[in-house]
């Protein structure tokens, strides 16, 4: 019986790690130990920021809606309250698009 040699799989694994770190700066793109930690950290950041992106965009939509609402003589909170009470089922993303691209429609919504 012969022993199992793992050279090919070892090289394949290292090659895959270096492929993932393509474009990184300094030794993180070429040195395996640095590349491993860089990949782990990149994964953590990517996971966290996929969730943070949702918060950031919601805040941006609110700013856009507030700016358009103030042009029509009201505020963001009053507008959202009145829309909710009147039964308008538009989310903030759609409202911000309407506010930016179709200001006349947004003005009609505020009335």
C-alpha cells in the first residue's frame, strides 16, 4: 500500500486562495498566510455591509422624500403620517423615485 500524497490538492487550494485575493494590495495578494486572513476579513466586511446597505439606502430615501416634501410645504414625518392614514401603500423607495423623477406626481400625492 502506498501513502497518499496531497500535493495537487494542496496547490489547488492555495491557488484558489490567491485567486480570491486578486487585486489586493501588498503581500495580501501573493502570500498565503496574509491572503487567508484578508479573505476572512473581506468576508466579514461583506456580510456586515450587505445589511448596512439597507440602512444606508433607507436613510437616503428619507432625505429625498423630506426635501421634496418641504418644497411642497410639509415635512417628512407629517407626509408619511398622512399617507399612512389615507391608506397609500407606497414604500419609501418608490416615494423617493417619484419625488426625484416625477415632482408633479409627488405634489399631487402631498395634496
